[in-house]
């Protein structure tokens, strides 16, 4: 019976985690009091609020008081409503004031894990796992993690969020510069920061936003960090994956209260001047724009279309052989045959090999690769590989690396294979793709124009394991044969 089911749900006890103390609570509703200045600056907090059900989370925005004689300040506080504690020796954690703890609580026990199953998984499904249930939202093909692994994962989320906080607090920007090379090596074998998570978690979003804030004020700090850039581009903003969580009722509310609450749900504001996507869609679908607003929007679209047409008309005619100057293709990358002449383990980075690779230059290049989880040391020396050469030299965990060994990998980076050139290829031979025969771009331009981010998504292996770019097969050597991933790994990403 629906009402009985809802009443039973009211009795379910959750665990609120604050520091190292675990306290039983049946809270499923909460009140968040937050200063408008905090809300305007904190994108992740806004997006978590937008994802929560307005029937569970009440948001009270406050303008910070004007300072008089040094008084005043910003306010951030989460109060769990209806909290009951059975452990009399432990005081109830009814109020949280630390930003990271508030975010984790909202995505976990504070709202009965409504934000920790599909489609959100803000805590990777691990808080829900520790609570002893699946919530009916986990995908059928996703195994529920064990309590031990979930506990470690939640600790990892907390630690990564602390890293994000320290980056924000560092006015010099040095901490993010020190972190990025280590993070790039860490992500070489991971899709997301926390293992066994089906999607990006709070940790991913928080660190991405913190890095983006610092990157906006520093030139080229993300250049050459292939794994970091992949991670940032493959983890959409929290607002993209967030949706309104399941509506929660105790089951004893009058029918008129339920009807009024449901009709009012999309109208919950999350910050001044900012409307939730669901509310905007509802307003638009119901004719929420005035005629004047519709006319202004139409004029704006027409103006943009005219500007785009005028810009296109000024561009050289591509059919006449003059392609627009901002178009790039795979020939911008200098991909060459290389031979590993020496290889050894990195002293401190457990996933890195240090390699000396002959790419047809006077001296072999020093290159670091995250291949230790996939290849034994004695199987690396004298291997023929593909090397992306026009990358700026940089330090990888203290090792000067100038280039990148290209490999084929599956989507979650759990299987990685080197790519072998044909037998007649020599170190230094350049890999070509059909009629794309332009000269490679300069190293600094590759990073500045973010060419890797634009070109590598189309660099793959086909059904035969051959490396292709936009379907055009690679060729090298006198035979003009293709480069093939080991074990003919098919339909893989190359990078």
C-alpha cells in the first residue's frame, strides 16, 4: 500500500557522518541558510541545491550584514530537520557549518541518499552502499560496492575536496602548478578521481572548478596535460548530470498539501537571478515569456545569424584551395616512429616508466609514460612505438619528459596497448594520414591552440586495430602500411 510504504520509509534510520563520529538520524529534510555572496561564488553548491528536491531542502538566502566596526560576515549553515538520536551519549549533529561537510551531507544521509543514485551519483553510489540499500537507482550492470571499498571511496572524496579547498585558498597559485603533473600521472589509469564510481563525483566537480578558477588567471598551465584535459572534458559540470531528485513524502500529509507542494516544486529559487532549468522549461512551455521578450530573443538570434553569415563571407574560399586559417587537421601533430633504447622505473611515481627513445634526432628523447600497470619492464626495451613529438618539454614528477608515447586504450583506461609501426619503418619516420600532408605545428602552438583536445578525440583504431583519424588509415615506411595496436585492439581511443 503506497501510504504504508511511505510511513515505513519515515522510520528508516540513516547515518550522518561528521568527522569520525557516526550518529543515527531519521532526518530526510534540511534547511540551508546561506549568504548570497557565498552562493554567487560557489558553483558546486548552487548545482547540488538545484539537484535536490525542494520538498526536502529549504534554502534561505541572506544578504551579508553591513560591517560596522569590524562586525558582520558571511553565513553558511545546514540544519537537519526532525533529527532523532538513539545514542544518548552522543549529541545530535543537527547543524553543520563547514562547506565540504554540508555538500557531502546533502548528497548522502541528510536527504536519504536521494542524490547518490541515478542519474547523479554525487558520492559514487558509495554512501548509499554503506547505508545498506541500492535505492532502486543503481544501474543493473553496476555491482554495489562492498562496505570496505565504499568507506575508502568516501574518504577519498573527502580528501580530494580538501585538496580543492587548499587550491582555492592559495593566492599564489603555486599549489595548483605543483599538483597538475602529479594529477596527470594519477589519471593516466583512471577515468575519475575515485575508483569504482560510475560517474564523476563531488570530488571531480570540486577539483575541476578549483583548477578552472586558477587556470583562468594563469597562462598555459594545462598545456600538455593530456590526462587532466581528458578528465576535465569528460566530466560534465554537475548541472549537466543533475536532475531533480525523487520527491519525498512521509505519507501522512493531507492531499491538498501534497498537491500544492508538487505544483510549487519547480519554482524553488537557488540563487538571486538564477532559475532552475526545470523551472525555466516549465515557464517557457507555459508561455512564460512576454511578447516583448520573445521579440527581443528573435532579434538577437537574427543578429547573430547575420554576423555569422558575414564572417563566413569574408573567409577565403576553401574550394579554391584556401582553407580557413583556424581549421586544423591531424597533420598539425608530429607523430613519428620511435625505438625505446633504454627504460627504467621512475624513482617515486609507481605508475611511470622513464624511457630514452630514438625518434631520428641526434640524441634520444627522454619521455615518461604511465605504462607500468600494463607492461613488464623487460618487455619494453627495443620496442618500436609511435611518439607524439611536437609537445613542449615538461617535468613529470621530477622527470624531464619531451613527447608522448601513443597507446590504444578502452574508455575507462583499464586496458592499454602500445601501437606498432610496420616492420620496414625506421625511427624518425613520420606517420601520415591520407591527403593530410601539412607540416607539423610548433610545440608552443600545439599547447596554446589546444590542438590535442581538438584532434585526439578522432584518433582511434578501427575494427582491424589500425590507427585512423576520422576514418583515414595511418601510413608509414616504404610499404605505406598501417600502424597497428598490439593484439589488434579494435575500436579503441588513441592518446
